[in-house]
């Protein structure tokens, strides 16, 4: 099951509803496994908080109904149908139909500032200082300064007024820039309320995105996704009002298109010129902004809601930038090598990334290599990684060995050789019965020479049914090496199978399947039994720390074998898995907060259909 899947629905029902009644209603969607009705759940009626007396009477009692279907698909169909009829579903990720119309508004209001008055001994001095300070930058903020017309009776203390000072400015800060001032006085903050919190709590807000304040700008900005046309109209009615909340200054509310993307800091740095170019290309029609969050950057894209076409183009271009270039092999399939899972590869690639202007990102979930950077840099990145993989593959040789040798290797022989030549130089895949040698090493070759030349005595070829399928020897049945009989009836030594499981977890070959000969009628084709090793068996044999690795690898290879049904979250740094839906459905990934389409499996394409987005993506240049 994926994050958006569930076999169970939780509904609110009228008081006293019976299980039979629920069954009558729900069984049309498919076979039901279980129904639980929990009566008398106190429920607060909306809008009743103001009046205590009414509150008591209005406090209805409702039933909580939990329906569990046998099949996930039936539960999903029931959920969709009930939702269409206005029923409330709890405990599920909010799912949206594809957005053809914008549902976002932008709130924009002045940032909190202070004013200050600086007094000088002469008018001339005050005027010179006002001219000097007006439009200058004070701690990253552009401030204004004006000299105040003096009173006729005024003999000394001629003031200038500074405005738009950062909220935390102190008198001491001003002493440094004011030269020979006689007196400095400061105003209160323009407002002390927290407008972001108030906007976020307004009725109908489903998602709220705070954009951290940019000290070089005057305004603060936030975006809200609203639940209905009514809520949008209500929000827009606030446009142009002078709110007390923000010191009686003007609030701007506009209906907009809005998306945001999270990028790893290193990725952002390698695409920042492309993002800047995008900003220039759409200047005045679509705004592209980014903010640094330490380990990642957020990139925000927004446009007036009537600029749909331009927004769609800018959004797809930004998605292409954030996605980078995928390295492909000669057959046009994504280039991949399991070497990229190794810790040594992480170090090698880290080193390449710091030395160059491109950025190589091997996505361990999707098994694709992304290259970020500008034009020629991207090309350089592609050839660099290809050369690296070529070198790795070239230095790796596989030597088939007779299965009878395996037992001796597992019993300490392998560890002994590894201790002499280095653990990463030699490994053993017991399932395929091969030794894997990395690099040129004559000492190692000498040590394994006798293993490669081993010939079995005829004796061992008989009695195959009782022999371990891995080492083709009679399994010991001892405490240290128990005999394991699988559900399919085939027999293995515990030690052999354990070795196979560990190798699978470390080298991404899970799940391990039974390699004993398959049914007699298939023997000619050399087929194997193929029964996956039961989880309980794997759990009993694997070291505790290795179990999660094994499960993860097994899960990932299951997903890779059913990519028409599942897909990975399109965010690079997110490995959430989703089940595809049969219609355009937009959700916000609860892990990485990216908006994605459950139908096409790509980033959300607000303003256009999946089909149109697919068509347009082909024509979007993937590079600068
Ligand atoms: Zn064995
Ligand atoms: Zn079997
Ligand atoms: Zn995600
Ligand atoms: Zn789609």
C-alpha cells in the first residue's frame, strides 16, 4: 500500500445508525471485510461557539463509521463517490481534482518598520544629512530620509525623519550613520500584530505558504490556496482595505497562479543561472523568487490568474530545470549501475561535484542519474559520469565457480581472502555462484586459483532433492547451520541462504527467490522454482540491522517491476511511492510538500490537462 491507499474509510454517520444499514449502503462498491460503528461521538457544530446556551442544544451526537473493504480499489472508488456526494472523509491525504482555474490568492502587505527622528544643530546640516541618507541602504533595506520644515521659533534642533527602518533598529545603530547628531528619537513599530497568522486562519484556507521576508523589499508576501470560489471572492474583497492589523496600511489580495519547488542547496546553486534567466524571460508577467533555507532552497513561481498560458510555460520550464538532464545509455534507456549505491561511489561523486560546475545526482529510488548545470557543463557532467561507470565496469570481473566451493567460502574462506587483499576487492554471489573481483590483483588471483579450477567428485551429483540448492551439498542440520525448508519444499543450508539474503540486501538484488529446479515439466527449459523467500524466513536468518535494508530493497524492486501501477514522487530528494489513479488528481506530497499529479506521475501542471502538459514538455528545452 502507498501513502494515499487505504482499504478503510472513516465516515460520520447519523446517531444510532446500524452496521446493517451501513452495509446496505456500502456493499455496492465491493466486498466488505469489516464494519465498525462507534456511536455517540460528541461533535461541535460550526458557528456555535458564540452562544453557550445554544451550544448545549446544538451539540449533536453522531456515529463514527469505519468501513473496511477487501480490496483497496473498491475503497478508493467508494471514497471518490462519497466525496462527490459531499460526504466527509477523515484520515486521508487531501486529494484535489486537476486545477484548471487558479485557487490561490496572494496576500501582500508592508513589512514591519520603524521611523526615527535625528536632530542637528543647523538647518544646513540637517538638509545635507537628509540628502545623504535618502535612498541609502541601511542593513540591507532601502530607507527614506526627509528634512522637516522647522518651526519659526525654532533656534536649534533641526530634525530629519528616517522611514522604513528594519523593525529591530536601535538608537545605537543610528548613532553610527547620523554624524554629529544632537538627539535621536524613535517611533513605535508600524504594527505589532502577526498578520500571517491571521491570514492563515481565515475561513476556507486549505494550504498556506509563507514566503520569508526579503529585507531588500518593502512588502511581505504569503500565498493561500482556498477551498471554493466563495472563499476566493471573500479574500479578494479585502483587497485595497487599510487594515488595523498592519498599522492601517494597505493590503493587496490578488487571485494568482502559484507553485513552489524545493531544491537541494547544491542543485539550486548549479541551476541558479537558469532560474535567473527564466526570471528575465518572463519579467513582468511571471515572477520567480527563491529563498535559502540552509539545506535546501525554495523556488516560488507566481503570476496573475489571467496569465494562464505564460504561467503554464514558465512552470513547465522551471520543472525541466529542476529535473536536470537524465543520462541515457546507447539504447536510450536511463543509464544506471548498482555501483551508485555503494558508499565509495558517494565519495567519488561528491568529489566530482565540488571540483566542477555541474552537479551529478544519482536518484537511488528511480535509478536514474540527473545532471544539473548550464549547457556545456551538463555535457561535461554526462561524459564524466559515463567515463566513471565505464571504468568501474571495466575493473569488475566475474568468475563462475562450482557450487560445491561455496560452503568452504561461507565457512570462513572468503573472510580470510578478503582480510589479505581488502574486503571490497572480492565478493561472492551465492545465488549466481560467481566470484566478483574488482581491480587487477595478482595476489588475489593466486589465492582464488584453486577455487576456479575445482572439479566435483561424481558422488555429489546424486540425491539432488536433499541437497542445498546453493552449495549442492547435504545441508548440515546442525545448530550453527540449520537446514531450512521453504514453503515450496526446497531445502537450503541456513548459512547459504543467510549469505544470499545479506548479499541481496547489500547489492540490491532482493527479494531472493528459490533457485531449485522448477516443476518437472519445465526442467528442459532450465527454469527455476522462483518462489520468493517468505518474509518470516528472511527475518529469522538476517542480522537484525540488515532487515530494514532487505525490506527496502525488496520493496523498491517490486515498485520497479510495476511502474505502470506505481511511481515515485517526482521530487528528487523524496522517495515516497504513489499508486497511479485513473483520472487527473492533484495532491500535495506529505513528505516533500511538492504538488503532483497522480494520473501522469509528474509535478502538478496547473492550468492544463495531463495530455497537454505531456505534449508541451516535449518542446520545452531541457537545457539553457
Ligand atoms: Zn548450502
Ligand atoms: Zn523452491
Ligand atoms: Zn514527495
Ligand atoms: Zn497529470
